[in-house]
C-alpha cells in the first residue's frame, strides 16, 4: 500500500485513520486466515517530514493533537501514559485509547506503545 508524500500538518490524520480501519477489519474479519504467517501485514509510508518532526508528532501531546486526535496525554518515559482521545468530551472509559502505555522508544527513531480495543467493544476491552 502506498500513500503519497504529505506534510505533517495536512492529511496524515485521515491516512492514519484509514490504515487503522484496515487493520481492524483485517484483525477481526471472519475471513482472516488462521495461519500466523498469513496474518502478517506490511505498510510503507512516505511522509514529507524529517524523522525528528515525525518523532515529535508521535511523542508529544501537542504532536498527537496536530494530526491524530482531538486530545491526548503523552508522557515520554518507560510505561508513561500514551492516551489518545478521539472523543475527549465523552465519559471516562469512552474517550478511546485511555489506558495505553509507552513500552519503548529511541529518540528520533521509534516509539512503541500498547493499544487496546475501542470502547464500543467492552467485552474485548476488559481483557
């Protein structure tokens, strides 16, 4: 899959949401293959921004708000909060990714964080 180069401030939010939607469909689709090798998904993105700009967009609250979600909370430290609020005015537990944690990062290179199920799937979210 290829996404055309974009500036960090432009349509990146829509592209990421599109990719996340695809991942959800692939993860939970009934036609998904049972063989783990067939579950592998690879994406390549070309973004018109420096690694530092992209890293800052993903590792700061202001960065998250600039392209990904309406609000959030990012504490860049091991096991720091990585909360993404797509619905910041909703009740606690329904704002979206409220329980996520940073599980690894390397400055200007990578960030790794947990990601749970959305609020509309409470039986899966509880696991």
